[in-house]
C-alpha cells in the first residue's frame, strides 16, 4: 500500500507545547513560581515591541542568554516521545517555545508560533517583510544591524504587543480542527491566542493535558489530565492514546 494511504489512516494528533516541555532540558519557564517573568519583571520591558528599541543593548543581552541556553540544551524524552508518536499518528506540533528542540529532536511538522532563537531580523517592518529573517547563532556583544538596510536588528521572535504570524496561526487552527486527539504539554493555558487553539477542536476530539499544574476551570475542558514532568510521563500518555485509538 502506498505510504500516502498509510499516513491518511493515521489518527490526527494536534499538539500545543509550552516552556514546561523544555524545562527538563534545563531551559527556564516564563511564568509560575520561579518563572523568568516572576524573578525579573523588568525583562518584560526589554521584550515589548514598543519599548525594546530604546534599550537595544539590554534587550540583546537578554536574547543572547536565551540563545546560549537553547544552544547547549538537548531534546529530552518528551521531545523524543513526540517523534516516536509519528509512527502511529499524523502529528502537528504548535509550539510557543523558541528553542528549536522539537525540530532538533526530529519532529517533522512543527509550527513555531513565537519564532526561533536562532533567527535574526531587521527591526524595520518593511525591510523584514521584503527580506525575511536570517539564520544567526552568534552571541552579539554589540547590537547587530541589518545587512540589507543597516537598521538595528532584533531576534526574530514575537514580542509583547505583536500579533502571531497569521500563516502560522492558520496552520495551527486547521490542525486543531482536524484533530482526533488534541494535547497540551507544558503550557499554563494563559497565553493567547495559542491557548485558544483548543476551542477549535470539533466535537468528539479527545483533549488531553500534560502539565505540572491543571489549567483553571480545566475539569470541563479535558477528558484526561496527567499532572507531572512531561519528560517522565509523556511517553506513557502517548502509548495509551495509541492503544485507545486502535479500539
């Protein structure tokens, strides 16, 4: 039987991931208890679209830290479990993370909603729209500039006050609409519009949460909740979902 026909028979698995899936790889979470924003609220000023330009050096010092942390982090068993799930599911991952660990682990269909730590772009919207971002894994001691127009460059991530790219949102919404199983992993459910993807699931979609804490009012949202470290529990959860899909 052709591979395309086999793939068509696979249940569709739509996944939303947040910082909690990368925490076991040594990367910081942003919110909750000891989260990055809780420990240093001033960081938000450096990553707000209307504010960072006047603090470009400080912003790049923060982005350099994120880039360095992502460069030394390695995919953990949760990332690997999602790769293994492709043998049984048609998987689409929408991630709020910028660390690139899903792709490095080997996942084939990843939408990076908030961008990527290893891409840099011009801060001038027209120039960026014309030329796009470029791969960049350097740690910049001084503020880099755009090779096309000479303006200040920035990390190619979504800043506070900016909308998520429409094309990426459309792909993630469509995956949620088509999903037989929808699973949120390592995300608080408080960051929109990503958290709202669950609302696009059709009736009958099995909705699952794997997270350190439950979402607020999640009792009526998810059919199954597994609270714990994603690296420790996700493999078992996905195997159980595969067995259930075979029934």
